[in-house]
């Protein structure tokens, strides 16, 4: 199978898991959705944009993205735990 076809199939599978997880309420489901989004972004950046072959670039993009998603989850956790 062509590598781009394999990446496309992986993205379709990740989208299917996202659709199944989306209606589930709670912080754990949100964390799962953010992890899935991070994996999809890493797959696109590494596979379609070929950053996997450029030393250091894939990590330079996905690490800040991961930190951003952790911050989003943390703010959501604060909002869910707030009594207001």
C-alpha cells in the first residue's frame, strides 16, 4: 500500500474514533479528543507535509501544539469545576 494511502486510512480511522468519542461528556472524553486531535495533526505534519524527514521540525511543531492542548484541557477543567 502506498504510504500516503496508509496515512489517509489512519486519518479516516482517527476521525471515526473522534466521532464515536464526541458525544461522551466529561473531562476524560475531552482529554481523549485532544489527544486524538494531536495525533491527527502529527500524522498530517509528518506524513503529508513530510516533516518526519526534516530533523527536529516535527517535534518543534508538535511539542508546542501538545502544550497548547494541555492548556486548553486545563482551562476546561477549571471551568467544569467552577461553582458558577
